[in-house]
């Protein structure tokens, strides 16, 4: 299960971030995985890295492989899960 942990980089009051979070929560009813949301505004380095590209969905592994950004790409997420099986 640890390998099926994801991170959403976003910020408060971001409608795209809220949409991605809602889509991930809906998908959790079908697929077992976890995710955490990190507000990039809490870290200047994250703001510098992601700023206008949010939300960004990444793996929670050391590499933090980017899966998708702006919108949840279910095909990309499925491909990521298939790759880590």
C-alpha cells in the first residue's frame, strides 16, 4: 500500500485543486490508494517549483514521479499503478 501513496501539490482556494481532490476521492471508492495534499504556499521552494502548474499529482516515492497536472488524468494514473505492481 505504501507504493500506492500519492501527493497532490496545490494551494488553498484553487478550484482545479479541489476538482482533482474530489476526483481522487471518488476514484478511491474503486481503487485502493492514499493521497495527501500539500499546500505549496507553505514552502517557497514548492512555490518556485510548481506555482502556476497546480494541481500536480506525483508519486510519494523518492523520485516523486509526476503523474499529471491541472486535471486528473485517469489513464496516466492507471498506467502509473500498472507500472508499480
